[in-house]
C-alpha cells in the first residue's frame, strides 16, 4: 500500500471514529506517531479531542513540544495530572525513584501517574485513539487497528498500527510537521525523564523505555489491562 493510501485510510478511520463514537480523544505523548495523528486531525478539522498526561516527571522538551503544538495548530489540549494525595502517599512510602527497584513498584508508579489519570480523563468518552504501531516492540506485535478496551468499556483505535517507521517519518518530513526535540537526540520513544534514554544502533525502538526490565514488561499499563499491584514498601538503600 502506498503512503498516500495509508494516509487516506487513516483520515477515513479518524473521521468515522469522530462521528460514530463522539466524544473521542487522542491520547498523545507528542512523539512522532502522535504528531502524525495531530497533524491529520488539525489539517482535516476532524472531531477528535487531544489529551495528554503530565506525570510530574516529563522532560522539559515535552512541555516545549506541547506549547509548540498549541501555537502551530491552535488546538485545545487537555492536560491530565495524577491524583495529588495518591501520588504523595506513594512517594512517602517508597521514595521518589522507587520504580527502579522492582517491576511492581514501577507499575504502581505508572498506574498512579498515567493509567489512573487517563481512565479519569476518558470517563464519558465513546472511544479513544493511540499512535501505537506493531513494529515498535514485541508487546505490540499483534496490535489491531480497532479493539475494545474492556476495562474502560469503550473502543480503542490504533490508526497507525500497520505503518512502518519510514512511513511515519515520510509523513512528518513531507508535511513539515513539528517533531519532538528529543527524537534528534536518539529517543525514538519518549516518556518520563528518569525512565527514558536514547537507544543504541540496532536496538528495539522501545529499548530506551524502562531499559532495566525485560522487553515483555515494557508497557506502562495504558495499553494493556489496568495495572493492579499492591504498593510495597522497599527499604531505602536497596540498589536499583
């Protein structure tokens, strides 16, 4: 399929989703894939809301990108935050960087900072949209373009599921789309600052996310069942 056909298919899908599942939101981290979708939403005036998660640990470059997108497109961006009391209790019990010490603590941190705010932000929506692609990692290899988020009770759409990395960057460059500043520094996937690093040549595109864990664990909970793990108190001083 040509890139032109791929683009047309995404616009058709987004139009249908916006019409049939309103209100519907694109959950964006402002990485390359999300910028393709944001540009298409703005370019075609599609009825899709944009929301993002401010976890409290985002790199400055992501805040810069949010401001650039607002200025370029004039879009309203809904910013979701963690519940302050929930986050304060977790940090008090486990420390600021507890996520380095176990998968359970990392998943608990992701649940508080990302999964729970997203669930609250999607309440009342008829569906949501992501920029996920099958080629990004082994955890996404069987990704469907359309699926059902049983935990939130709404459909979920992945319009770029079958796009390649080359497709994404062809679109961005051909349309002079703003790209996240960290992409130029070797970050193909961008999340919270302490949990994201550049990747080495030949590494998986998401190898820089939670790199101290096994590849099959490298999801935050947004794109699988909600994380439900007990918050365990780990003695201070245990090495990461």
